[in-house]
């Protein structure tokens, strides 16, 4: 099976940088995705790492180290609207895009 | 494009009742998924489909059934509802994409309470 660990809560101030870590144990690892979910809303896709290294999309970056079974999401220039839950999800080696999600990290951005 | 749509948005069921949660997507995605999300938790995969006529179980399939007669529609059936099925249900669809990300597009969710 698969298991993922991420911190349950993170707090930061507006304008700061925050890093949300994700470690995983899985067989047939194919890639790591990150999703954002605002309270009461649906998850939305943020980024995907299929290879080791850093992927950058605007203020958000995501990193993967396959040898360490570890990844992180980096959020820069935090804004109040970034307050949300962030989920890492591992994709196993199938052609169905099946993913196992972590339990999420609740980010609170304070003024 | 409407994306992924789900109906109903809210529902209260009595124990033992049955219902169907509807899901439709207009993006011509092959892959579709049903998840449940309990408070403060992540998404648990119930069933998924790789195309019309093909479905398979996820992590938590007991008490549910699905069908996929068309590319667009992927209904989830709850038989003999139990309080443990109280949750928020999300439907999602995806395609492989150029990076192989299988980025998932989620519907707005159905909030189900079983009492």
C-alpha cells in the first residue's frame, strides 16, 4: 500500500515563505502532485513532479527527491488567500492516474 | 465548458435508504474517480474508471457501486446507507497530459448525511 506524511498545521505571516513537506512510502511510485483546497471547496491542482528537482509555477514551487521519498511545496510571498489545506498525492505506476492523498496540511496566513 | 458537475449538492438520508450521486464531465476525459472526504482528512478513493464500460475498486469500495456507460457520466450508487457513509463525496476526472501528471479536475462535491 501507500502512506504519506505531512504536517497537520502550519502558520505563517503575510509576505513570508512557507514550506510544506511530504514524505511517502509506496510501491510503484510514478510522481507527486500537490492540491489546494479552500474550506468548503473542491481540491484544485497546483503542481506535479515526475522527476527529481524543482518545478516552479508563479509563487508556488514543488520539489521531489525520489531517492529520499520526499517532496515539498514552497509558497512564496504569502497572501491571505493562500490560507487553505494543501494535500500531497502520490501517483502509483498505473495508467489510470490513481493517486493516494495525504491527510493535508492546513496553512493559516496571518496579517 | 462546465467542467465536472455533481448533483445533488446536499442530501440527508435515513439509515437503510439508497441513492445515486450523479457526476458528469464535458472535457472528454477518459479517467474518472470517486472520493470521499471525512472532516479533517484527505481524500479516499472509492472507485475509478479508465473509460466507458471499465471500472475498478479503490481503497474504500464497500457499500458503493459505480457504472460507466458513457465517457461523460460516472454515477455512484449507495445501497443501504449507514452513518459511516456520512461524508463529502467528490467526483474527479483526468487525462494523462503532456507531463503525465494526470491532473485531476474536481466537481464541487456532495455533502451527504446519514441519520
